[in-house]
C-alpha cells in the first residue's frame, strides 16, 4: 500500500480509529504537525509518518472536538446573536456567561 503524502488541511485515520488533521509540514526539518480531533497537537518526523499506516478520510462533520466546545456552548446561538468579530467566539461566550 502506498503511503499518503501529508497535505495541510487533509484528514487521516490511523488503524486504531484516531482521526487527525495535518496542520503543518516543515520540509526543512522533515516534520509534520498533526492536530487530533480532541485538539491535541503531535509532531512526527517523515519516517514515523510512513509507519503510521494512515488512510485519508473526509473531515468530521462535527468539528467541535478540536476546539473543546460542548454542544450546549453554541446550541442556542442564532446568526444575528454573533457580533462582528465572530472569529473570537470564545470571548463572546465568556461575555454572555458573566
């Protein structure tokens, strides 16, 4: 089986079921940064990448695992409720809880 090349933004699954996204590739250092679905970051070298036996998969439909949010945190929000600068959603959530 051919080894899938690590491409930033692509998702992969290991044989044990762990799903992760490639978030950085450093060709000079020969390292790859992986972000697991739960948000943890792991760095592997190219040699280790070949041993991971990964399979490319579609991105998960529920992306919230990697940002550590509970469904209750965003369930009641409507588009009109999110102020300008919604990319800082965590600040918005903290302000509404005070």
